[in-house]
């Protein structure tokens, strides 16, 4: 169980900042001192997925620890920036606090928003106003979606932004019709034996599935992670049943494997 003290969350966060500064200071930790913005990026991605995994497993004790690791990434980046006189963690906290207040006028001012969709629409409008106030060059609606995102997440974000601008199907039934159309086109590409066309059509098929998930308000990343976990559990059951008979998956007839798989589904 977590330890509770009279120290405030702010005080504890400040201690984390101070620990990180000491690790990076002369006489601190050699490994921490060697790190750069680029070398830390893979750890940031890893910690992000570990947070998601803890949530998927509903392991709150693990999530408590993983969120600490996740926060360390932000403090690490900010410490390196402070050393180069660019900004510090306080500047980052100011930025997010101001942004949250500014982009939630329905909470902190006299704006109104009764649904989540209305909130997102107003959020995008405020972002456009902010760019205009900074005299930034006009950007396309999808410009700010990072190209380095995992493809599934990128598809989710760009389709959502296009939909909020009105570029969307009227209903889920039409998305399902589009899904059938893309499936037929993939089958045609497969019949022609063109690998390039199959890749293109399969991408279209996946993109439509992401849009279908958006229409029914299902997170496609979470849905796929859930299916992955289910497959792991059922496959492990098959392996256990085979091991009890002194067998392995390799060399076992598919009919026997399928029987154990169906057994796992029933359980």
C-alpha cells in the first residue's frame, strides 16, 4: 500500500525535481549525466506502455509505481532543458495550467459545452485562435498530428480531427458499407497477386476499422490490446493442456489444437 505522509503532493514533486538535479550534477550518477534528449526518448515510450499495461490489468499498485516512472521522464527532460538555459519544470507546469484553464472556458469562464464532442470542437477552435494570436502561418487541420505516432494512434487522431471539421460519414451503417467495399478491393488485389496493392488496400481496410471504432466510441488501441491479452490467455491454456500430455504445439494436429482452443473459450 502507498505510504501517506503530511507532505503535500507539491512538496513531493519538488523533492523529485531536486533528486533529478542531484543525479545530473557533478559528482552525481554517471549514467544519468551521460543521457541526452534523444537517449531518453526510448525510455519515455517504454514507460508510457507500462502505464497502459498496468491500467489494462487493473493493477493499481503497479499503476501507482508506473505513474511515478512516467513523471520522472518529464522531470528528466526538463532538468536537461534547465541545464541548457532553455526552460525548467516550473515553466512546463505553468504552460499546462494556463492551457487547461484557457481551453476550458465552460469550466473556468462563461463558456458552455454540454457534451464531450462540443468540448473537443471548442478546444480546436481555441487552438486556432491561439495560432492566429501568435501570428503563426496557417496550418492544415492535420499538420499538428505527429507523423512519428504508432500508425493506429495516428489514424485515430487524424480521422477524429477530420470528423470534427465535418469530413465524416453520416452514420455507422455507412462505415460498415465502406468496410465491405474495402474488403472486396483487398480480395481483388490479392487475386491479382500484387503485394503493393494488397498493402495499400489492407491499409485502407485498417483505416476504416479505426473509423468504425470511433463511431461506436471504442478505443481501437484498447480493443486490440484486449484481444491480444485474450489470445495470450487462450494460447497459454492450449500449451498447458498439451504439456500435461507430454506434447508441444509444434507437431500437434490442428484439430487437437482447435479443440483445446475452444475449451479455453468456454472457460
